[in-house]
C-alpha cells in the first residue's frame, strides 16, 4: 500500500499550507497528491502550480468534473500536465452531482453512466493521438453537416498511457470504474463494506477479462491523531455531516445513499434532516461515532497502524490521507506519523 495526500479544494485560505504539505509529502516519499474542484478554483491550474514546486510526487485530479469540460479539453489538459510534470500526472474523473452539473455548468445530469463511458472513450482516443471521430449518444465528433473535421492531439504526452481514475460511489459506477479505468477514487471506505464495493469493481474488471491485479484502489481517508478516539472523531464530524447531510438535495445525495447501504439508514436520514434545516452543529453531533471510526484513521500511531493493516487486507493500494490538525506543523507531523505507521503495519509497497 502506498501513501497519498488529499489537498482538497483550493482557495479556502490555506493555500500556502497546502503547498507546504505537498512539498513535505514529496520529501517523505509519498506516491501522490490530489486536488479537487467544485465551483471555486479549478484543479488543473493548481496541479500545474504544485507540480512545478515538487520533484517526484505524482499529481492527480480528484476530480476533473465531467460537465466542466469537453472530453477533448480534458485530454488536452491531461497531456499538458503530464508533459509539464515530467510524466507525473494522474487523471481522475467524475460526474459531480446534479446541483453543480445543472446549476453551475448548465449541463443536464442525465444518464451519467453512459455519459462517463463515452467521455472515457474520447479521452483515451485523444491521448492515443488518434484522429478523434466518435458517434455517441452524448458526444458526436466531428459535428455532422458542418466544417469540422477529425483532429489529432498535437501534444505528445511523456507516457504512452496516463493513468485514469473514476470517482465512484454507487454500485453501477463502481462496476464502470473496474471496466474502463485504471483506478477508483473512493470516499467513506471501510474495510468491512469495502469488500462489497470491490466485488462490484471486480465485476467490471471481469467484463474486459481483467482482475484487480494492477488496479489502484485509492480511497481518501481523513487522519486525526490523538490519545482519545472520541475527541479525534469529534474533530472530523463536520466533514461527515457535510457529505451525508449537505452534498446534494434530499433525494439526490450519493453519500447519504452510501451511508444507508453501509447500514446507517436511520442515522443518515437524521443527519440530513438536521443539515438541511441548517442545524449544522446538531447534524455533526448526530453522525454515529462508529461510522466515523470505520471511515477515518483516528487515534494513536499504533492504532492507525492496525487500521492500515485492515485497509491493506481489504484491498486498498493507495491510501490518500487528509491530515486534520489545528496548525500546519501538526499536519506535517501527521504526514510523518502516517509514514511511521505504515512501516509499523508492514504493508508498505
């Protein structure tokens, strides 16, 4: 199992800290660092900035939102970032959600699986430097009866193949990740339920005659260090409440649905009710401690090492951590402790 750093969304007032964390992770030998986008800062600009100020760590998008750019544009950006970083870019994609897709980008959130499949096809075709001609339900290139013609990417990526990941939550999307992508970007991963999720990924791999061998299982997991597990959990409650309660509408919240599939249907409904009523503190308090404990690395270094063993045994190959602490120096210390815990766990690759 390798370590990665989740830098989250840029522009929240801690940008210099995030760069310092990426540089510290680079020095410590972390395998990758990842940047998100929603409707604030865009991921590729930040990734270029981070890549320019690091040496060997891979930089990944978690994610490029599919409605934000055409597949040809995503391929251009991926090829450019791979070239500028010296072959260190990883392309993470995801459909985002209906509120952002339709409210921010003006793109219908319909048939996300079929749209993702076509998007992936075109990106791969472009990165192989083929002349892009595609007749799909959602994308048609070139447009018919017009002056457009099939074009070829002029940039030569450093590598013949840029690794592609899919951020997936639902069962069908997990299957699609296994079928079409090189890795899966997960959230709220637990060793217990993760086995069920990877069964769905395996089903997708089997469709194309592949196994999980070489497939990167890369969940993002917060890290909170301390002697008191309850106090550690309390530091991250807001994060769980935000996703379970506030990411999406009442009937279209993929993270709430995930919590339900994990066995927390009643609790997830309560968190959502409170969050949508803008009772944020009460929503955070309603998140079950067990759910936080199952989906977060919390406690002492020794406890975290045990949790890392369980994650590796469940199939995780890239553990992307978000160190949670009050100061930059404490978050840097968290990165160092994670390395020590991984070594103690005996599952480093």
